[in-house]
C-alpha cells in the first residue's frame, strides 16, 4: 500500500552516482567519495609500500639531445649518440652512466600531448588534464599520497623540492597538499619550533586535554580532522631529521654529483626508505630557446650521475622493484633549431623515461620519424602515461571522486596503461 | 500487519491534515514558527531525535560569528551571559543585525560566492565587488535589487562580469549556479547525462552574455578599472558536442533563451546596421537592444521559478549549515530533499517580504532549529534533519578577526585589518571537492611555529596576554577570563583545575606558561569551528 520509507533514502540513480549513501567525512579515510571500496585498495597499496620519485625536467627537456638522437639529420644537432649496453638503444654521449642502466629504462619516445606552454604544460603533465578545464584536478603526487600513503606516517606523503607542479591537491583536499622543501634542501618556513622540546610537549598535552574535553560533548567529524592535522605537524617536527643529508653527503657526493639535483635525489632515496610514497625533485632549467646545446650539456652533466646513482642506490637497497622513477618535463623541444641555436617547445613527439616498480626496462616504446617531427607508431597521451604510472603503483587509474555533484576520474576516459611497459 | 498498516494510514492522513492546516495558518504566523513546525514534522516522520537547546555561551558565539564574522569580546560575553532578560537572545540578534560588522561580513561572504578563492590577480587587487556589497548590505537593499544591479553592471559592479572576460560560457555557469541555483556546467560539452538540460539550454543562456564587451579603462584603480559595454550583434554559434569538435567547424547561431522558459523576443536590426567600435571608454555606444537588461529583469522577477528558491536555500545554508537542497546551487527535481515543503514556504515568504534579507535572517536566527545545541551523538558536520547544530570551520577572514578579538591584538594600520595572505593561503580552502573539511598540515605548521601568531598573542599593551600576566587576581579568576575571552564561555571544573595547574606551575616561566595557555585555546577545535 503506502511506501513508508522516506523518498530520500531511495537509491536514485543520481544519489548512487554521488555515493550519497556514504556519510560525509573530512577524516583521513581514504577514497572519500569514491564509489568502489577503495579503502581496501589503499590498505593493500600501503602494504606493498610502493613509491614514486618524479625527476621533473623543468622547462621541457630536448628529446633529440638526450634519448631520441637523430645523427646526421638537419634536426640532429651537434651531440653524438652513444651506444648503450643494449644493442639498438642509443642515447646522448653526455649520458654515459645512464647508458649503463638502460636495462632498467622504458624510454617512451612517442609522447603526443596537448599543452604547449609552461603553465598549461606543467599543469597537464602533473594532472593529465587540461588547465583550461578549470577543474581542481589533483597532481600526480596528491593522488599517490592518498592511495599509496600511510595515514599514520610521521612524514607527509607528498614531498617536493625545487621547481615543480602548479595544481596542488585539487579536489582531494588539503590533507594531500604537497609539502615543499627549498631548492637547497632546506625545509620551508614554519618547520622549526620556537619552544624547546619540554615546552612544546607541555603545550601539546594541554592541547590534547582540550580536544579530549571537547570530544566528550561534541562528536562532529571535522573535530577529529582538526586534531589529526595538528598531530601531523608535531610528527613532522619529530621526523624532520630525515631531510638532513649533511651527514650522508660526504659518502655520496661523488656518486650523485655535487648539485641540487644530486642532493635532492639522495634525499628522495632516503625519504622512500622512510616510507614516503611520492617525492618530486625539480631540475632547473631545460627551457633552452637559446643556446640549447650549452644548456643541455650542463644539465646532463648533473642529470647523468644523479639519476644513474639513484637507480643504483635504490637497486642496492632492494627498493627499485617497488619504486617508480619518472623523468619528464612539461613539453619536448622542436626538432628545428632556431636562429639562436635554441629549440622551442614541441608537443607532437617527445620523450619521457620510466624505470622501476615492475616497469619492463631495456626498451624503447614508440618511435619518431627520421627528423623527429612526428610520432611514427604507438603515440602516448597524458592519460595513457598516467594510467601506466598509477597501474605500476597499484593505484586504480580510473578511481572516481566528486567535485560538488560532478564525478571526476583520475585519468580521462579511454586511458589505458601501456601493456608493453607494465606486462 | 493489517493493524500496523491501518495506523500508518491514519498517521499519514493526520500528517496531511496537519500540514494542510499549517498551510492555511501560514498567513500571519512568523516564519520562525513555520520553520520549527516543518523541521519538527520531519523529525517525527523519520523518527529522528533532536538535541536540546544550545546554552547561552554556545548561542552567543555562534550568532556573533554568523552575523558579524567575529567572536564577541570579553565585555560583550560577560554581559550577555549575566543578562537575566528572557528576551536577550532575540534582542542580541536585533543588535547584531544593526551592527556595522553585519554588512562587512555579508560582503565578505557574497564576494567569495561571486569570485571564489582564486580570482585573477587584477580582480583580486580590485577586491571584487566587496565594497559595493558592504554598502548595499548596510542599507539592507532588497536582494532582488542587489542582483539586478550586479547583472546590469553599470555602477560599481562591473567586476563581476569582467572576471569572465571573453568567456560567456563561464558567465553562464556562474550566473545560473549562483542566482538560479542550477548547475548547468555539464551541459556545456554534451547534453546533461541525467538532468533535463541540453546543450541548447546552456547556449541559450550564453546568448545573453555573448554580446558583452569588457572595456579596460586603464588609469587609477580607484575609479574602477572595467566597464561593461554591450554589442548589438553577435550570437553563440553552436557546433555540437565537445567530442565531435573539429577545427573550422561552422556553427549554427543560437537564439537567447531563458532557462526552462521562452526564447527571447528581439526586434530586427536595421539592414544597414554597422556595429560601432568600443575603443573609447569615455564614450561607449549603447546597444540597439540590450539582452543584458532583459536577462537581469528575468532573473530577479518575482515569478522566476528559481530565483527565490535559490536565495532562500542559500541563505538558509549560510545559517543552518546544510541547504534544504544540498549542495545549495543544485536545485533540481532529481536532487531530492526531505524538506521540500519547507523550501516552498521559505521561498514564498521571501517573495512576500520583497527579498528583505535582514528580515529573513532575523527569522532564521530566532527559530528554535537554529538555536539547537551542537553536542550529541550525531557525527555529520551538517546534519540532514537539522537535529543538531551545524559545525563548520571559520573562514580565513573569520579566523583572522577572531584571533584579533581573542588576543586583543590591534592591527597597526587599515591594511593590517584586512585578512592577510598567510591566513588566506592556509585557511582559505579547507575543503575537499565534496565540501568536507580537511585539516591541513601547512595550516598547523603555521599555527604551531610561526612568529605571526606569537606576535598576535604577545604584542601590545592592553591585550589578553598582558592583562593576565599583570593581573593580581587569583589564578582561577585568570583562567575564567581567558576562557571567556577566547572561547566565550566559562571553563568547566576540570578545565579550570588543569589550567590553574598549568599556569601556576613552578616548571616554567610565567610569561611562557600564559602564552602557551592562550595558544592552546586559540588552537583547539572549539575555536576553529563555528558550532
């Protein structure tokens, strides 16, 4: 006769899509708003402790002067290719150490992307969505922090240093915002207590007393989230020693190379060891509209020892099979060399390199034509790249969240992990 | 089984009669009573147990924040708590509505609604339309008139349209969402997947904005930087779904169409009409026919089916936490609400009272529903049946002001009295995409370790810190004063004991201990949230 349950409880298609049956929480529960039971997913990922180190080639590295050499062609430039330890794979002569590690590398030469300039390119290559969409997309680091991070960790799950992304944690919320470190490895402002340890502890305990008092009467969820975040700030102070590499530096300086990048990658390795799932180190600056070759030679001088040592270091510690190392910038560079011996931005065909975390190394995926002007086979979009990255870290590339009522996925529809890379 | 059904039927019939009777008696009953009756009916029907009334201290802080964007100071707190007048709550509401801070606070809220937290650098420097809003709210200009002025963009409100320069689709999304409570953005690239809106509806609305021209006056920002002119020609050229777009595709012009209503009737232009240029800001041409004016008239018309409901819902949410329809800008048949009847009443009365927001807010704050306690077992931040008061974080602006009031810190100049960049950066957007609060690490690093907060606590002559340190009163009175100043309530027995212990400890210097105690009260969740 009469249906007595209130209409609102009916699972309308709309409510179902909104995940309206879940209660709201600002708390640290993973995948709030997602439709699938990704709380289990996050717990699983954390168990295997996957991590990702992103070496961000700020400004856009030239593929033709690094991994996609075109010797003898008008677009080839003055650098010579060198044979790597795998026949058929050549790279620039200024990456001799990396040449010894190609068995670990998946060199994607067929990136074909959509955003040609810096702000939009940085956004697009950090979120796999266009900046012009005006949606608050989260960066790669925030998504990985959420799904591969450990809620109880003392250290933040998304750490970055130097010139990096411009999108932040977007719709995932402030809990996953990046924790920034200065270029010289120094922690940002507000990371030093102005009280001594005893005083800090005393006021922390008084704070906890007040929270406990409040909690007796008031049970609304935001209160927990507030307390939790404050505890994270205290935990960080406790754990921040790990950012200090000065004691290790003498031992590793020659291997990593005495550069910001070298120091940054050593710190990244240490952070991975400490359980941080995502670290991004920005490498300045590849935006060589003039003097492209001088610029890239100098960069490779830093990149070669730092990157190769990182791979070695991770390998020696048994971390490489669970750590993805990504080298990419926002754009590639033009095959044509301009009148200032520079190369400009190019998105029709360029190169990104992946290693670790089960990525099948020792291969070049996709190729470009003889002058490097276009992709010949297997073009890779931003979405496919991100799918590959997420997949290798055990994160669902199609995990869904909401911005207001609008559902939104971690990668665009149709994105797929590259089979040849992930197996 | 049969008996249960019979009783249930009777209950429904009784409820229907009661509701019908209420509808009849609606005329003459103040809105606050109608609200309470509807909310109570919802509790009964869904068997929800509400909490009791908020105590005076809880009510005091809540209503100060909601009406002035600031907490009460020590004197106002003590006075209100000691007052024996049974009408004191209603009188406080009246006082605060007439306080100049009411207009400032509403201006902050609405400016944020109109521009968001990330306007362009230019718009940010110009302050959006904040000063204009403050002036209008101070005069209690009716809301429909306010919106009309905003949408005509003629005297001081140009920045609203200016922020969308050359992107009439963005204007469409903002105007429909903010003033009509309708989320159209999905229909921009394809027909809406589950609502009734098609792309033609979307671009029908865009037609009203496609002829707007944003003219940069240059010169001093004091005069306002932008003017909004309007062309006599120009149409949206519709080319189909976003996924079918190809370069050079020719579009079909779309006639402006009021949302869910008729196509706009426009006079024909003379055959030899030539669009003038808009180069001279001092002498901008007027259009032969203004779509902008027609849109403004239609949006605020008393019979516009969305306008009254949208503002009634939105202002309800401003005070009661959760919109009757949630999210507030998603008034759709497909978005069900338990309190549909309540929304009809609110919207109807809003129209009857000619969009007088002060009257509306006065009614909301005087309802019993608004004055429920925030305690109890319900964990939702924004309880669905309004069975407990809502809990939401103070905005960056509110935190800034409240910390000033709590510490007694005086800004050195006028610039220092506007919310500063650190507060905006760390407290500006404490929500995730669903609008749920999330504490942020950076916010707490700032609060725990910055010199800024220390300065606000310690610097000054007659502030709380100094008063406590210099006072010769016994410790328990000092603790009373601290709690009354920062949390606007007296301490509970356990709290008093604990704080007296802390402050009279031989283990630390008195100034450090006092600073720590004040810091703890400023840092705790009770301060951070409006409950």
